[in-house]
């Protein structure tokens, strides 16, 4: 099933994302988006921008360099999976450079009062940490010392309660994989304690870590969780997949936050930045900034998981268009908003056009799966239009100077080809906005940030 077969707008009824199927639906063709359908699930239209209060529950972000070459986040994995399923020649090569030399963001999370830095990811849903007795074993069964996997300090404790006859399993394009039992633990983040949250403790892993983080916290919807029936931890079939309520869903269900939203402000080249739960990030320039908002849509991205064709999965939007140089492209394509991806992945013809607008023009390098130009090239003005507001990307962010081809001396641009989709707006876009993930109203709001 192709990525664009089904596009549905998510429900705004209730706090639980799983409630979307109960809403009354009408269908209509989405103009400018051939072959797709838009299902209107909200019972009333929103004409004015959503209003948010600031949150008292926030935690700093810390930049951590990636040590792996292949995709880890749910959005990156879906991109590679969809392209391989469709026979697209790009495959994982499109995301290799971005991940190896890109940046992830970590926050402090406590399991039963033991605090660890975990990577925060809007493109996946599971929360997991490595256990102190884990085995570092690659996909061929070769055992290594624990230090080889590159984790930070592991979790030394145990579950409050084990979830019986279920296990956690996820495998990445690099051959990395994580598996382990599932259970209930009290999880604290940003001063909010979610009691008996279902998490995984990884005890069988192969990981190219950064020697700092001990796992990952996923903030997407329940349909993307990676729990499976059975006790065999070495595999996971989508036929045996079972959804559960991830961390943010449980924050809402337990009534721990005032508003069913979370928000993030990513800063460039520093350990600053913040994520907030139950409200919007407080910023001195925020309330005078332009705001654009648009619906979160349901996209049929993972063909082996039918649930994702009618329930929310990724935070996916359809921008009004993209501006570059003196041109504007108004074709309607879904884009995943993903904190765990570095670059911006566009439809191939659009990626080619934007890269051609660099001075000197950027050229595609198959060895790296990206576009390269002079490190001091002049990038085109580039913006994403959302809700009739234009969100401009700082020219500094248009060239990925931390990766330089050692042979040619050229640098990668921030614009990559997403092949046949899904398309992604990563941190090079997000660090120019304050981004609100409004699960209650099923919309995303973006506040423009001044250049810094």
C-alpha cells in the first residue's frame, strides 16, 4: 500500500488518541493532492489560532552527537521502509549522513526515582532504558563487552510489575536492535510522575551509543508502540503487535497536565532548549510572534500495521507550501514533524530545485545520499508556509557544516530527497520555531522565532 493511499484528519474528541474511530466522518478529495482522501473527523471547525498557557512542567534539552550511521527514529525508519517496499532506489542511503553526523536531544527521565538521560523522539512511541544486566549481542549472535554498545549508566532497578507474555523488540536499519521485557514503572519527567507507566528494560541489545544516554522516550501515538505477544525476545511480527498507552498518553489519562499538549524549542549549537508538558514553552518573544496552525492527519505509512491507516501515528501535517528563492511550491504533501531527524526530506523534484538554488548549486552525491555544495555557499531563502504563515529557516541552518566530504571538501545541505515519502521536517526546521503538539485539538501550532 502506498504512502499516499489514505490521508485522514485526526479527531479532536477526548484526550485519548485511540478514540478517533468513534467520531462521525465525512470524506472529500484533497485538492492538489492526487489520489488522497481527507476524512473530516472533527465535529466543529476552528477559525482562530488555538490559545495556550505556559507550562510549569518543563525540562532542559541537551544536544548529544549521534554515533550511528543509520536511522533510529520512527519517522526515519518509516521513510526507509516505505522506499524499500516501493522499490525506490533511495532506501536508507537518504538518511545515513543526517543521522551519523547529526544531533539528538536528551532529557532527564527518572524510573522509580533513578534519573537517566534519554533521547527524546517525537517520531516513536516507546519509552525504554537499558538494564544493568544487559547483554551486548549483534544480530549474528556475537557477544561483546557492555562498553561496546556505548550506553550511559543503565537502570539498576526492576519493574513494579511485569507485563506477562509480552516483550519489546525493535530493529534498526544499521543492524542495531533492542529487546527486553515490558513492565510497569513510575516514570518522572519535568516534575510529572506517571504511575505504573508501561516501559521496556532492554536486556538484549546491539547499539552504537554515545556513552551518555541510556535509552529513549517516545512521544508519538499508541499505534507506533513496539510491544509483541510472546516471550521470544529475538523477533517481533506485526501480526503479534499490541498497542499500549505510551508516556504522554498516560500523562493525559491520569489527569497530570492542564492542557493535552506538549511543546518544544530547540536551540542551535548549544545545550539550551526546552521541552514542556501541559502547556507552551515560555519565551520572551513568543507572544508577539506570528503563529500558524494546521491539523494533524492520519497517514497510512506503515502498510504492515493496518491500525495506522485509521488511527494517529506520527505527528503529520500538510503545509500550504514551501518557498525557496523567488519560487513557491504549493503541492500538498504530508510531512512528519520529527525531533529525532536532523535534515528536511522533501519530494525529489522539490529537493532538486531547492538545492539547485544554492550559489554555487548543490549536487547529489550517491555515496552519501545527500546534496553537497561549497561550505561557504549562499543558500536560497527558504520557508515552510503553515496556516498562511511563513516560517523562514535561518541561512545558517541550510548548510550542514559538521559533515564535510574529506575528498572534495564540500558540505552537505539541509535539504535531502525523501524519495516516495514519507517526507520529514527535522530539527533544522524546528530550531527556527516553537512547536506545539496539541493532541487534544489534534492540531500543530508553530510560533516563529527571530534569527539567533
